[in-house]
């Protein structure tokens, strides 16, 4: 004789799995939203400091650094207001390269990656 609880248990597996999957997708989307907000705040801070004459414009930083990265595809930049450092990101031969640049002087501080 079949267990009377076996059928209801099988019927619960599908909805529970769907609920778990939905929760995982929603939490991932929320995390990505937080990254975008942080990036927007960094770019806004960079713009404010540039307007006050404290930092070089992002386009000037790019004009100085991009020619020093031959064969690399420029992906964009992030700005850290606390340190006033621009991090320019490049892709070359499947590897990401990060170049940290002083926002006040435009001097390259360090390069990481290949």
C-alpha cells in the first residue's frame, strides 16, 4: 500500500523549487541595482570635484591613459570619491586590466592585471 503522505510531498516540490529560484533571481537583481547606484554616486562625486577645480575631467584622464594601453579595449571607469582615484578598465587578450589614476594630477598610480 502506498504511503498517504507521498503524493502531497511530490506535489510540494515544484512550487518550493520555483519559490527558491524566484528568490535567488530577485536578490541578484537587487545586488546589481546597488552596484549601479554606487557607480552613479562615484561619477556624480567626480563631476562635483571637477567643477570645483579639484579634479581633472574624466575625459582628460582618459585622453592621457588610453594611448598608453595599446591593443587593449577601453571598458570605462569608476571613481572613488574618498581617495579621488579613477580606475580605468581595459580588456586585452581576454584579461581585464585596471589602471588607477590620481584624479587631481592625472598620474598613473598602479596597474593590475595582464
